[in-house]
């Protein structure tokens, strides 16, 4: 039988080994070949959480159209990957279609379930905000579910987003009402 202190020392040693032997993680612009994995990451959240207000899995064609549209608008759409595995994605979309909102965008950031809790979201988010600054974005809006998304709210606040309001019971997920927090960051 191993005592508690020895067990935790073994756990820490194993974690250190896995960190040093894992291949590097990179962030780059999303490519068409990434879209099937992006679709799978997002669909996981649709099917298993309340953090997105989509209620049916999205098809690959949706992601192809979104990728083409964002490319045409020259807006950031990034992936975090390790070798050929997409660990997460981040993008911004126009906040509204009216010309007065031209430099205002809404962000999305999602990690594969296996990539959560490893401080990867912050790195991906930093890259997205840097890419937004490079293309002249003036403000980034975040709309975050008011249940089940505490980590996302904390990450946004850590990056300097300020809460702008709360909309209660604006959607229904899994038969229950859910609201959303509105946060914003001026760049």
C-alpha cells in the first residue's frame, strides 16, 4: 500500500512526463481540411451542453459556408492543433449586418472535450484577439450562456471583457429556459 504523499508524488511525476513528451501545440488559420474536426467539436457541445443555443448538430456544409464567408470578410478563424488533431477553434463573425457595426464582431471559442482544463483556451483566445487587432477590429462581443459556462465567463473576464448585461430566459435548451451574459472588449 502506498501512502498519500507518495501517491501524489507519483501523480505529479506522471503529469510532468506527459507534458514534456506531448508534441507541441500550434495555432494557425483554419483550413478546409480542419472543418470536419471543427464540426465534431462544436456538435459535441450542441448535444451535451447548454453553452450553445444551437439545438441540432450542424452539417459540414454549414462550416464550409462559414469558413468561406469569414475568409471573404478577412475575419480571423483559427485552429489550435497538435500534429493533425484539431484541439480547438476560435473565430469572430460580424456582430450585425448594418454598416455601422462594421468593426464590431462576436467571438466563438471551443476546445475539444479532451483539451479542456489544460490552459489551452487562454492561448487560443490570445491568438484570436491578436488577429482581431491586426485586421482593425474595434470591439469584440461575447454572448455566453448563463448556465454551464462559468469557465468561459472567467476566461473572458481574465482577458479584459466587461459584463454589459444579462438576458434572462431568452432560449430553451433540453426543455429548460436559459439566459445569456453579454460581455464586450474594446481593442
